[in-house]
C-alpha cells in the first residue's frame, strides 16, 4: 500500500520539541530501556537542518525575540494564554493565545531526502510567509509487530528477531509571524488543504484525505501507539472468540456422541438375549453382531478421547493468550508510569537547583543573559569564557551581529568588556570601547542609513528568513 502524504501543524512546545527532535542524551535516558517507539540502531539515518539566518538556534531565545518584536510593532504585549471575552450576543467566546512558533509533522517515504523537505519548507515560506527554522527527518520511529507482517506490507523489516513497522516522518518548526506587522500569519482550511497537496506534489506521494473529508482527528505519537495496541488487543479478542466458538462446537458434538452412546446402551440392554442368540447363530456362519458392536463402541470411545484432548488444548491456548494480553497491558502501563515519574523527578530536581543557584548567586541571571547576548553577537566559547569567567577585556576584528537590526557590523581592533551597569549595580552591560553595545549598534545603523541616503525611519524587519 502506497504511503499517503500528510501534514499536521500544531503550536510548538519549545520546552520539549528540540529534545525530542535532536535525540538528546537526556531525552533518550528518560525514555528508558524499553524504547517502545524509537530504535537507536536506526537513529544514524536521521537528518537535520537549522536555518543559517536563524541567528541563535535556541527556540526559547527566538520566542523571546518575537515577543519583543510584537511589542515594538503593535505597542501591545503578545497574548500568550487563552482568554475569554463576551460577544455582542452576550455569549462567552474563548480566544486562543498566540502561537508564534509552530511545528508540523510531515509523513515521508524511506527515500525522502532532506533537500525534498527543504524545498517544501521554502515553498511554504513563499506562499504563506511562514519561515522554516528547523527541519528534522526521523527514520528511527515506528512500532513493533506481534508477528510477521502481512504479504502486502512492503515497509516492515526485521530488527534482530522482531519485526518493525517504521513511521517515516519529518518535523518542520515554523516562525508563524509577519515581522513587518507584528501579527501572526492567517491560514484558513483552504490553505491547509493546499499545503497537503503541495506536500504530495513535492514528495511524489499519494495525497491523503484531509480531516474535513474523513472526520478523523490527527493522533499524536503516544495516542498512535495506544491505538496500535488497541488494534492488537481487538485482534487477540477476535481470535479468542473464534477459539471459544470452536470449543462450543466441540462440546456440542461431544454431548451428541455421548447421547448416542447412551441410546445404544439402552438398546443393547433391551436386546441382550436376542443379540446373544443372533450372535450364537451368526457365529456358525463366521460373524458376530456382538463383536461388531464392541468394535464400534471402541471407535466411539477413541473419538471422544481425541475430542476431549483437542478441547483441553484449545482451553490451554486461550488461557495463555489471555495471560499474554494481560501482561502486555501491565507492561505498557508500567512503562508509561515510569516515564512520567522520571520526567517529574527530573523537572523537580532542575527547578530546585535553579532556585538555589539564583538565591546563592544573585548575578547568575545577568551572567546567563550576557552569555546569550555574546553568543548571538558571534563570540566563540573561549571569548565568552574570557569575558564572563576571567572578567578580562578582549580585542576583536571582523564582524558582529545585531538581533535588533538583523545585520552584521564591522569592527576593527575594538575592545569588548562586561561591566556593571552604571545606573544599576544588579545589572551587567556589554561595552565596546567603554560604550554600551546597544548605543554602538544604534550609531552604526545611523551611519549606514546616512551613507545609503535613506529616509530616517525605524529599521524594518524582513518577512522571514531565506532558505
């Protein structure tokens, strides 16, 4: 059966998306040895791409930058949480919060390349103004089959002694904002249907049916696994019912045979004398009715014994299947509970460590902010270590990047240093030649505008990043 194209887009959970997509060591550790949907041996086939115009590859940093951009463009803070308002008719209407970063899950084929998915992302940017920030191809996910695959299944393959059904897909993380207006891009149902058609054309796949056509909701990864387990349980239940029907038929035949035997015994008692006489007479001619009846009786007893044995075998198989089914359910529940407990413990431990660290080291937040700023500007790890740990000044040549003006500015033998803010001792500031870096960037931008003879206006931000 040919794989059908499908694209499902939802708000991106920036706290967990990168850990899952990048297969971080901590994420793989929390999954545990069960790995019910990931085969580590296949992870080498995964591919990833990070938009080079992204600046900082951290999604949380990009999210914070979008919040500042929305505030600058619209004059209002970005509405992040769902809220309620009263409509004209007096009814309460729920208004969803803004989702500036969204993640799409795209079904692909085994031979789909990273270039194919990048082409799809670039076309989405051209048509709808949504910018791909990250792309991950996952070819190590799927589910284990209970036995050998069906004859028409051409995708499943053997890993060790078990059969594995792969779920080839890609994750595309989009910037969903219009950076000229500070508002999110608006895509309706027709746009989403067109996007699905676009995916089928670029990836050379059969187009899948949309939710509006099938009425079915998209299943998340864990829900998909549960549905597969439910289907397997239904198959086991159906097999169990068939076995029960076979047992019922066997018992019915057994009752019928026993009834016939009792009838034959009654007839035998009623005609003992006649049978004996007939047997005696018949023996004169070399045959005997009694011996014939004895042989028939032995045959019936043997048939009944064989059927009893078959019934016992069926009951044993049914009991084993039920025990296996119960064990699978317990294992799944145990794995799920272990994963939830491990995640809760790790989150609690990290939160406790952060609270202690911020309490013991009041300047830690500022140090972390300076580290992010230096990384965005383009400093190396050693340069950041020199500025923050050794608290030394560094002299640099080359170009540094400004997030505010979205461009690089040239520096020549300039001196950088992290110093305390002269107006607030609890704050730090990065200086260039003892001038705050924000003021220096502003001066360089003004010089650039004057050199290009452009009207004096606030710098416009692009609609997105180019692939």
